[in-house]
C-alpha cells in the first residue's frame, strides 16, 4: 500500500488533472496521478479528438509523460472520472477504471502483482486493486525479453 501522505498527493493530482481534461465530445472527464518508483508524481488527463481514434486516456497521458522524462517503473496510479455535471452517488458507475489499452500500457512498466490502482469516486472514497486483478494472465516484456 501507498503511504497516506503520498496517496493524498496522488488523489489531489488526479482531481487536478480531471479539471484540465479536454473532453468536448463525451463530456466524461478523467484525471490520473501516477507514482513512479523514484517517488515522483506525474499527472495526466483524457484528451479527446474529433477523430475518436486520436483520443488518449488520462492514464496513458501520465505514463507517456513519465516515460518521456526517463521513468520506466511505477508503483501506483490514482484514477478519477465522471460525466460533466453529474455528482457521484457512490455506485460502481462512479468509479473510472482503466480501459484495456491503459491496463496493457501500465503492464509494460509495472509488476502486475505490485502496481496498486486506486479508483476514486470522491477524494475520500476509493477502491484499490492490483494490476494483476484487473488484467489477469497478462502479456508483458518478460515474454519477449526472457
């Protein structure tokens, strides 16, 4: 588990990034706070495009930002999301889980048994999973690199 003080910073970063998301089409704002093994925190938000295939999720934005700065190992990510103008009611739909592409990208740079994924409905309410729980029987670099 991530220390409470660090988790609070990750949650703050995710909610900060959610406010900066660019989602004029879906109106579904997502923010992410990514913790590198170095201890540095990276933020990401979803960025939509009128050509939907060019859209990028918050989690991949954070990972690619971190990798572009030399980070290649991560220990935790916090994800928050929600439809514009809709307050969370505490149901499962209020949690923004990473999509399949994001899970695979996280797998590239993380130990699936160790990476903690926190999904938040509010700053105080979250659930935590390992990547292995969300992406069982995954394919990773060790399959190709030995």
